[in-house]
């Protein structure tokens, strides 16, 4: 079962620093580079490249509420496997995706990367981070901010996402227009 | 006072076209608030949103901030969200439980969940003043009328007018169909409400719900993308998720949409029949049908499940899709701003996989990441901006005008892509707007 809770407050700074210290620097750096690359793929609209970051059974999930621990059987803002992601990509790239006629651009900044779990044997990692997304579309700017949790596995020497959880702090607010691509 | 006479407003609506100002004029919007939204029954919420005493949801009726709340006696009240003392909003959250009482944060005036006064601290300061603490002036004002139909709660700000049952009229089929499809005869709300703000007049949204002709054009991209993947997944796995069809249905030839029917009533309410085949014969559906037959018997089950309604409009406040348990409530905020609240429901007594279909539709079509409404909302926005221009005065509603079947008490389309529902909405609109009290 694909479940992951929203990031919980860390117990105390000392506990956090102990955990962080247990992660090798190369792992920390590799995870950060992976997250930056994912953000870059979104901002440069390399949709297939984005999808390919996911493992074959990988899920991209933005819950409707922070308290959710699964999108399976519960409403979500996004709950997509690679096939649904492919539909989203194909729609965006279709020549008559009318809402795409208006140029829109995004800027993602990812930061505060904390490796929470690290399995030295398999290389699997669970990490949390914070993001800020600024979108510009037809003279208007929108902002979304929040946290990511990534569950990563190692495949062919690189990370693949088995589950990405996206919690937007303004996710429960009113949407002026919709989200056409991933956050 | 408005500069528009009843005759002026009547002249904006012709049988086959309307004047653009009905969408864009802020003064007409104010009149709509007064003459339509302050009079009709507005959908407030579902009883299952407020299960325990003190449970509440806040909601707008026209311009009025209201609270739907469950009282200790089990009844649901709809109250103005305003303290009778100095006028504060009493509840600032969207939903929650008021615990012991509704308490104002300013001077702690406290109220029972039916709005009556419970306690007023420092009450002795009112001795010898004109304020009688026992009078209704110290209670929260209630919506003049509240009623519910099969668990769906409505309120009206008018103290007289048709009863809820009369007002719903033939649109009751939306709630009957939704509840009858539940083996237990009722539905339960899934308490996630997605809210989308449209920068356009509320009528565009309502029109689009029954504009059968737009689907293959506006949603071509979503339809093609889903159809491609449906095919690919079917080749790979033998079958594709049923949800994909909610999108790939848009690739049907236009002729298929012409085979649908809309039934349009003088109240503005409309029913769209026969879009997708909603009685699939897969093992999940057959299991569900078996449960239905145990509860209702075979004949009644067939009657319920063969009713192929795609959409019902309760003009002008609701759009409901009974077979998929979806409900969209419309809250006009300004002439060019409309909030839609999107809900879905669980059929009580139905197996979990049946709920998954409603959920699939909710996630794919009604969530903030919708691949469908992305193109609709873009149309609404451009329609509003286009009609704000001086490039033309009239909006065409001519498609198959004069070619629908006029029956006693309803207009039935012969061709699905007829703009009959739109013509009918405006007849109802003029009925509210251009007729004196």
C-alpha cells in the first residue's frame, strides 16, 4: 500500500541534526541534485523527462488534505501513475489544447532538503524538502508553496521516484483557474 | 434604483438571442442578486456534512454569509453569520464544530445552535436601555426558509414563494436518481470540497454544462490524449481503467452527441439524457446490480439503473450528475466572478469499487488539476472578455431554434446539439428579472 504521511515536525533540532549527520554527504548531495533536476524539467517543460524520473509503478500524489496518508480511495488534487501522467502530457502537447495557446511559465525553487531515511544497502532514500512555485500566465502571477516528500529507489545508478507527495500550503484554498501541469 | 425598466430587461432576451449586457453589466448583476438569488432555493449543503450537534459549514447565499449548523434537537438551521450585537461574523472558519455554543469573539455573546440567545456577559449594562435581551434582536437571524430533499439542504432568503418541492419540480430526479442508486436509498457526502474561481459571469458555467456541441471541440486534446492511452494500456494489460473513458468519451463523433436529448422546463431546470453508457456489465457492476436487486427487486432495479441521465440543472444554482454522484454548486460573487464548489457522494450500501468510479470522475474532471475544465474555464474567461467588447451586441442561441419538440410543460430537443437549454435558461431568467412583483 502506497502510504506516506505529511512531514511531521521534527522532534528537536538535536535529533534532526543527529539524523542528518548519519547521511553521507554524497547521498545528501545526490538527492539534492535529483530534486533540482526534477524542478528544472518542470520549468523547461520537459514533460517526458519528468515522467521518466518515476519508477514504473511510481505515483505522483498531491493530497486534498494534509491529514491524508494515502490517495488510494480518497480524493486528491493529483493521484497519477505513469499512464495518467502520459495522458496529462499528451493533452498539454496536443495542437488543439486551447488553454495552452496562452504562454505560461513557471519557476520552481526547491530547498530545505532533509534526508529522513537512508538504506545504505539498497540506496533507497526518503527525503523531504520545501518548494516555491511561481507561475506566470497571461499577465497574472500565481504562487504555490509547500513541501515535497520523495521516496526514491536506486535503479541503474540513478534515483527513481516510487512516491512523490506534494502538500501545498494553499492547496485547500480557492483555485483561480486550475493546475494544468505538475506542481 | 435601477435605470432599467422591466421592459428594458425583457427586451434583452429574445427567443433565439440575448443581449450581451446580461453577462457583463454590473447593474444587472445586482438585480440578479435581488430578483433571482435572494428568491430561489439555494443549495446549502448535505445533511451528512453536519452529523453532530454544533457541526457547521459556512456558505454564501447570494451576497449573504450563512452558517448551516446542526442543533441539539437534531434539526439543521441556516443562520446569518452575523452577531446581533455589533455585527461581527460569528464563524470565521469554513467548517468545524462550535462545541458548546456559537460564541462571538468580540464580546462573547453566546448562542444556541438554532440561533437563539444563550448568554450575554455583562448583561446588566443593558438595564434601562431600549435593548430587550429576550427579544429576537438578540438572536441570530435565521434564513426565512430551510428545507431538505433526500438529505440535500436548501435555504431561501425569501419568506414566501414556492415550497422546495414545488421549486425543484422535475429536477427532483437528480436527487432521486442519486439516492435510488444507493442500495440503502441515501448518499453520504465525501467531505472534500474543491473550489474553483472563474473570472467570468455565472451564466457561462451553467450554459456550458448543457452545451452538448462544445465537448468534442473544447475537449479534443483531453479526449485524444486519453483515447491514445486507453488503447495503449488495453494492448499492454488487456483492459484500461474505466476512468479513462470519462475523458476519451470526448472523441465520439459529433453525431453521437446529436443523439442525446435535453428536456427543458419553464423553471430553467434541464435534464440531459444519454451521454455515456452508464450501466456497464463488468464484474464490479454486476456485483452491485445483485445487491440492488436484493434491496429493490429486479424490476425496480432495472428502472433505476436504466435511467440514463448525465446532467441535471437546478436553475440557477446547481449542476448534478446522478450516475457519477457529482454536484457542482454555483456561487456568483460579482458580474465577472463565479465560485463553483465541487462535491461528490458515496452511495450507501454500494460496494467500494462503485465509489471508486465517482472518485475517479471527481479526481479527473472536478479536481483543481482537471484536464477537462482547464479548457472550459479558458473559454468562459475569453467569452466574458469578448462580450465586454463593442464588437457585437447580441449573442446567438439560434442552433436548432424552432425545431425542438414543444410539449405541455417542457421543451424536448430532437437534436442533442440544439441550444434549447440556453434559450430555456433565458426564458426563466426573464421570468425572474423582467416580471414585476
